[in-house]
C-alpha cells in the first residue's frame, strides 16, 4: 500500500510539471494565475498524501485545509490587483 | 523512503529557481517564485518541519507574491540589469566551488533525526519533559514560543510592529 501512495506522490509531482510549463510559458498573465492555482491544488493533495505515508493524517489534513484557504485568499488578492490594474 | 520522493521535488525546486532568475519579464518571474515556494513548503513538510512549511506557504507563496505584484504595478515590469554579463564567468567558477564547500561542511553535521545530536541533547529534553507541567499547554512549540521565550517573542513583535508603522508613515506621506 505504501508503494501505491509513493507512486501517486511521484505521479502528482510529474503532473505539477505540466502546470509549471503553463506558468513559465503561458502567454497571458491569466494562464499563469491558473497554472499557479493548479499547482496549489496538487500541493494540497500532496500534503494529505505525505501525511498518509507518514501515518499522521490528522495533522496534515489541518495543514492542507489551511493551505487551501490561504491559496484562495492569495488568488483573490491577485485577481483584485489585476482587476484594478486592467490587463497587464 | 523519504529520499525517493524528495528527489523530484528538489529537481522541481532547482528548475523553478533557475526559471525565476532567467525569465526576462518580471511578472512571470514572480509567479515562478510563488511556485518555487510551494515546492519548498512541500519539502519542509516531507522533512517533518510542518510549521516552517506553513510559514513558507503563507509568506512565500501568498504574501510575497502579492507584494511583488504590487511593487511591479507601481514600477517597471522589464528586467533592466545594471551589469549584464561581466560577472558571469566568475559566477560560473565561484558558485560551484561555494556549493562544494557547503556540501563538504555538511558532512560533519549530525544525521537527520539523530537522537544524539547536540541540538537534541542540550536543552530540548528539559522543554519536552517539563513543558506540560510548567505551562499546561499540550503543544510544546507553543509553550516554548509563548512561555519560555515570551520576552523574545514580545520584542520580535515590537520590531515588526515598528517596521509596519514606519512603512505606513512613509507610504502614506507620498499619497498626499
């Protein structure tokens, strides 16, 4: 079972690379914001999986929940700035 | 087991750090730096330093990205370097040497999670054994931060508060 979780961890880390391509290459700033959001959703799942591998899920679920909330706030802040500024 | 999963994360870290430096436009560089601190936070979580991971996620990925964007919107967005390429050769030779020196010095450090390392022998047993009796707090990190080192934390807060007031005064002045 541990091998399965490790495999999922590495598969998710590879999936992050796809988003990273969009963050680096993305033609507009909105692609980059979306790519960063995608990376952070993968990071939330990765945190829960790391907790499962270490058998301390209860603590890591709290952390990933906080992570998700902060990510929402960050994305909202970026969106607010972009709205104020207009297109960059 | 820890090692096998850390390797892709560390590769991603190096890739994002290099990308943030090499990208010419500064707005993408800010976003790549944000993803860099996501990966750094995951590495911290892998190593078991959960509080550091949380701070890295909040400050590095959240606050710093917003502050960098705010600065960029008020200033120029292009990368105009003062000295473009004259130091490149020295950096290519000097930085690997420095890295080798740091790796060589890291050989002498105690192993990760070693119970006999100096850091976990000297004072931390006192905190770990007495904190529940002394402070009635189940969380040892909280009791060390808020009780044993309360004066330190208070003065740190004063420093940050002063810096915030100074920034607010300076920035509020230019708006008039």
